[in-house]
């Protein structure tokens, strides 16, 4: 035992000399292997690499999905691999508390989605907000969804910012411009509920803004034509995560002649 210990000490001493004398000549991988060998001969282990809890959370989340959902439904996911046929396009807020797939229990492939600050839909404009327009266009024209749902929610920071404008105490490069899509909703709230507290006005605006976005959807010719023909329904929803409630409504439109496509 003593002889083996002595031999290990001799090897360790030799390896350390190599590290010192050839440090600049050894690449990082070889140097790491030598240090690991020294640690093993000395009966110690190198400290584990620093933990990345966020990376681990992502890994654990996928592992759970893979084992409990993906692997449990191979036929369903094999069918999804061939194409998607969602019945819904859902516009919801980017708020981390408001995931439509969780709140409404949508399965993969059931809902096409677009998320943004305050779940707003701008009016049709081929030069601005094309990322929103492309989501709507693909969902309606390519996927032929049967429903578009705009889902608002309680304590929405985007709506609160809209109601505070103009506010120079804090500046945002993008948010203040974006939430102005909801200005018609804000003006309506101020006109009918000016006697309410600011918090109550925000809660009301969260719902009125949904209706404003539903009206904006009709400015998209392909949406309007699909609604008029009866192949598409526009729906509004409101998720109150404070009280754990959800309400929904749909837009009722009178028959209208199809709007010609712009050239």
C-alpha cells in the first residue's frame, strides 16, 4: 500500500512538472485531462462545473414534456409532423402569467398563436405591423382557421401604460408607440367612466381594448370576407387570474358585401 502511494506521488509530481514546464504548449483539452488525472491519483475529484439553473429548468421542462406527453401520444405527434390544422388563431398578451395553451388547455396543433404587449391587433396596414398581419394572413388564408380569439387579461401592464400616456417619468423606445393601437379604447373608457378610479378604468379598458382589436380585425379584407361568408368567427375573451375566471363573447356582424382586395 505504501509503495503504491509512493508511486502515485511520483507520478503526480511528474505530471505537475509537465503542467508547469509545458503550460503554454498544451492545448486546453490536454491540460484539462492532465489536471483530472492528477486529481484522480490524489484521490480527489475536481469541483463540478458551475450549475446553470435556468438551463436546467429548460432541460427539465422538455424532459417532462417528452416523457409525459410526447412519448405517450406517438400517433398524435406523428400526425402533427405531417401538417397542422388548428381551429383557432389566438392573440394573447406576452405576460408570463397568460399562456393560452395553459389557461385554455389547448393541445399542440390546436391553436395558432400571436403574442404581444396587451394582446393588441392593429388595423390593416401593409407598411406597418407586418409581423401581426402575416400571422393573421397565414392563419386565415393558409390554415383556414375557424376562429380568431383575442384574449385580454387582468392587471395588464400594457393597458396600464396606455392609460397613463402621456407619461414622461418613464420612457420606452417601442412600448409607448405600440400601445397607442388601443387609443380608441382608452378614449371610450374616459368618456363613459371618468368618475372611476384609475385602477377601475384600467380593468374596464382591458375589455374594451379586446373589442377594439376585434373591430380592427375586420379591416383585414380576407378576415372580413371570411366573417361575412360565415367561415370565420371573431371571439373576445377575458382571463382574470386574480379571481380565476374566464369570460368570452363573439362579434355579431350584419351581412355585408365582400370588401374588394386592394391592389
